[in-house]
C-alpha cells in the first residue's frame, strides 16, 4: 500500500468536508454535487464511516417530494460559481425542497450502489445495515421517480434532459445536439474560467446551449412532462442508465439483507429485467462493438465511443461475449502503450481533445467504474492496469479533477487539469488502494 499517497488522499477529503457534506473542490465547485457525494462517501467509508453516512444523509435530505434528487445542493451563498441558485430557481417546481435551494436537474443515480459499497466496507455489519434501513426507501423512491417520469415510451430506459445530468458535461457527443439548436447569445459572467484555465473548460457558446435548455425547463416550472415534450436535449445515456441498473441490483441485495420488503424487491426486479433487455437491444452498437447514446428528441443513435460506452461492464449488462468485444475495442482505440487508460472520448476521433474537460482527458471516477467492471468479467490484467494508471497519474500530478491521457505529457507534473485537491479523485484512489 502507498502510505504517503493514502495519507494525502485522506487530507484532501478532510479539507473538503464542510460539517455535513463535502465539496468537490474549493472555488470551482463550492457546493454539494450529487454523484460526487456518492463517490466521496465510498472514500470516507474506509476511514470515517460517520462522515460517509452523513454525506449521504445530507444529500437525501434535499430530495424533493416527488422523489427527485437534484444535482447541486446550494448549502451556502457563494458567488464563486455560476450558474448559482438564483439562476436555477428550483422553487419554481411545486414539489421542490422547501429546505434547500438546488438545481432542477439531476446526475447519475449512484447512491444505491454506494450504500452497498459502504456496507461491504463496513466492519460493523449490523450497525451499517441499521443505517441503510433509515435511508434506503428514499433511494427506492428516487428510482420510482426515474421510471415513472423519465421514461415516456415505457422502455425501461430513462432520459436525461441536460448535458450536466450526464456528468460528462461537454462530451463531443453533444456536439450533434448543439447542431440542432440555435440559442440566443446570453450575457453572463463565467466564474469557472477565473479558477481554471479556459483551455480546460467549455466554450462560451457551449454555455449558451447549457443555459438555454435550463431556461426552457424553467418556463415550464421544471415539469417533467413538459421537458419530455419540449427539451431540445433528450438523451438515453448508457452511463446514466448503467448507474441506475447497478443501483437497482444493489437495492435488491440490500432489501434482501434487511428482510421483508417483498413488494419493493419485486418492483426492482421488474424494472431491472426490462431495463437490461432494452439497454442491450437499443444501446449496443454491433458495428462499433460497444454501447452508445440515443438521441430521443431527434430519434437517432449518437454513434460515438467514449468512456461511457464501457461503463455497462460495471453493471453486469453485457454478455461475456459482448464484454470481450468491448474490451478489444477499448484496448485497440484507448489502450495503446503511449496512452493512460481510459480517455473520456475516442482518441482516434477528430473531436478528441486531451486537455478539455470531458472531450478527452482521463477521469478517476470512470476509471474506478472500469476497474470493477473489468474485474467482473475476469479481465484482471486490464483492470489492474486501470488502477496502476490512475495511481501513476495522481502520483505524478496531484489529486486533479482530470488528466491528460497522453503519457508523454506527464513528464513535468503538469498533466493534471481542472480543479486540484479534487474529492472523488482522492476518495476513489483510497478505495482502489484498499482493493
Ligand atoms: C460545472 O459547473 O461544470 C459542473 O460540472 C456542472 O455540474
């Protein structure tokens, strides 16, 4: 075990802890983010279980009365971030939290599997299960929200209505959707580019698109029905849906451990069956040899390879045969000797940019999903390489938000980009070092 690095990771998490929740990193992201919180809780679970539990409890406390969990909870007034609470106006939705200001969009549903991981990590299994009993129904309610409000064609695949819901914020995949839109040129003051070099962040024009989708949702008070009808961005995302499916599986396991709850288990199994079937039928692209996104608004597949294409390995979605094909594609396009695994976008594409946010760099959370996903299917050597690459990038550069995938760039310790002292990079390193 790498003692020094481990200690540094613990310090990152301790410094980003704000009494009842964690920030992803100072200045750039000064509030609580949903999927960040989940990954952070897994890190804390290894050395401070009460904080891990509190992290999730705080997030779930911000759940809306319809089961929805927002992507950012604005716990404090902080003008180092744009767009803040006064832009998002979650109060427009009649069932939004009365206690917390938030956004009106969500992020990948990781909390189900996070709870199961916390249970597995815990040394006090009884105590851990008692805690889980106090929160699990909220997570079930959240899944119920997704299946009843985000699946208009009743396919078992839920939509996202904004690129920020995907978690892969400015992926080149969305370029095809931006090409169908022509939003106004908004006047606003970016804050992200005062903290981080503009070459590592989305462009002003991309932000116009991001804001425009939110303006449309706000015009309709964040009504799910209206969003499904009108949002220019409506996508079935393989990463998002894989997280939901993995979390379904974890909820089934946890309810089984708790005992009772036959009705909830039965419902989860029904969702699970339908979701997995549709996922394989609709999102697997034979020719590409991996999973892709589907543009529900324009009814067309978005045929691009990204790290999201491989995330279904984490949720046991592909058959062994499909998994083998995916790994072949991954190693062929992303896994050359001169590359760190795993770039966030196809390095052989002309849309690839190894410095810019989600347009190419390596992210530790996606690597963490791959580390376990590859192991699931017995690809132990490649799984270990993902872990080794992740450790090496952090050791050389620090706990950055994302990293250049080109090994040759990593000689002077400046190949880490975006925010520094980034919580999930620390949290998931702690978890990988323990495994
Ligand atoms: C940002 O501001 O870039 C965030 O990732 C949105 O979630």
